[in-house]
């Protein structure tokens, strides 16, 4: 069997590193064609030395020059900037592109991969949140397969095999509830950055960990699911499931519900996307249901965690509003991580930015990026004009 060749956008992040762990475990099945990263020079150098891609890219030209010096004896072409990311995404020798760059920065290179006809393993929510309708139309036009990597969307994708699309009643996305599920509104006002970065079940990047704490992560997943699976927002439900064993469910018209279970380890859904339609052996241990004893579910509290409600609102408004929601969230989370605003200020920044926006159609990547840019500037203005750290 010929090895599948893979390009990875965001190779030094948590998803990228987990993807390479799967590749390393199955060297006869997968080969790395190209790698792209932000500015984590040391990790990217290690990855180049271990996996020997023919092409690599890093965000800054300064780090690229340093990387060329360090890798002078290795046959790898090293590029920088957006142009480098685009080349990695569309590398001619790659069969599949893993899109794992955090945020809207992943949109342009992912579109380059789609236009190059690559199979897309999507781990970047913002690509479909920002321009979902346009992106999926482009996939259809070019006959490109998009496979989900997020554990929740991978679970839905697997559960949908149990019936026909016309038989689906609703999708149920599960949420751990994050580290503050049981905190009062008063206590949420005192949350620190360090506390927000301590997820109870998952090991993830800083931004997505904060999104999990605010439930924005689930909101973005709802919007992503709407475009990925062609299901309207009113048929996508979120349930809090603190054990993080049931990753998502699909309810069918006959009253049956199909669930996908697994331990909270991203290597499982990553491996399924890489090897689809096959399953790789022994990627993750089976969940010990006896030891767990009980699996519980509850409705999310959108009073204490309003970001989830804002995402549904943005999806209903349509057009550029989801892009604005996502960009405002990125800015607010960045300021929270820098300890410049409080935890509950994140939702306030998003609310104010959305209130100032009039949705417009997204007919191109440029339209999406324009909405994203506007929202970032507006969110910065909101923060400067009075949202202060609690």
C-alpha cells in the first residue's frame, strides 16, 4: 500500500503535534510532505529533522532565515509568511492537508488547499465559522472531501453512518462544561487566566482552552456543524457532559440516538481522519465504563456563559456576523490571556462588537477577511473605551 502524503498547517500546535504522533506510529501508512508553523522555531526544526518534509514554512522571515541556517544540511525548502503557508497547503506531492492553524489565519491557506484539490482534514473551526457557506460551495464545485478532526464533529460524522441524511432529526454536540461549570456568576468575575487554562479533561492550546471555559468553543462548533453537515442551527443542540466520553450524538426520526464514545484524546479523531474510511488499530485505549460508573448530561447555562447564545444568534443573523463573532472573540481572548481584561469581559467585548455590526453577505474570501478585520478593530475600540480588568 502506498503511503498517504500529508501537509500540516499548524504543525507545532497541539493538533499538529498529535497528528505527527499518529504519523510516527504508522510510518508505513503516512509520509509528511510539508509543514507550516507560526513562530515556534525550535519545535519546527525538530519536526523537520524527524520527518524530513521537502517543504516547510514559518510565519516570520527572520525565523525562516534562522531555520535555513539550522537546517542547511537537510534537503528542505524553507519559506515564510502567508505565501509560504499557501505553498505548504497546496504542496503538489501531498494527498491531504491537515488544517490546524488557530483562528482566521487558517482561512487563506485552507482555501489554497481546496483549490489545489487536496483532501482536507479540518481542525480549524474558524474556516467554516468565518466563511462556511462559501467554503463548502467551493469544496462541492471542486469535488473536494472535507473530513472533520474536532472530536465532536468526528463523532457526528461517524454517527451519521447509521442512517440516511433525510432520517436525521438533530445533532447533539457535547461539552465538558470547562473548569468553571459549577462556579457562581459572582465567582466567574474573579477567574484568573491561570485558572482558565486548567481544563479538567483535555490538553489543548491556550486559545481553545479559554474558549472551552467560556463555552464559545461549543458555539463555534455549532456554526461549523451547520456548514459541515448541512443541518440548520435549530436542529443542532449542545449538552454539557462533564465526563467527556460521549463526544457527540445524532438523533434520528424513529426516536433512536446514536452516540460515539471514546477517551478524551485527540489522536483518535485525528487518526480516523487520516486513515478514513479505515480505522487504525490501537490508537487510543477503550473507555473504562465500569470505572466511570455514570455518564451525566445537563443543559448549558447561557446566563453564566452567554457566548454560546451569541454564537446561535450570529448563525441566525448570517452573512458576516459569524466572522465578526469569531474575530471579536479572538481579540478578547488575547487580551484576557495577556491579563488586560477579566474573564467575563470576553463576552462583553463580543456582545458590543456584534451590536455595532450590520451583517453583509460573504461571497468571497476577501469579504470574510474584511469582516474579520473590521471586528478586530471594533473589539479593540471596545476594550480601549472602558472594558477594564475585574
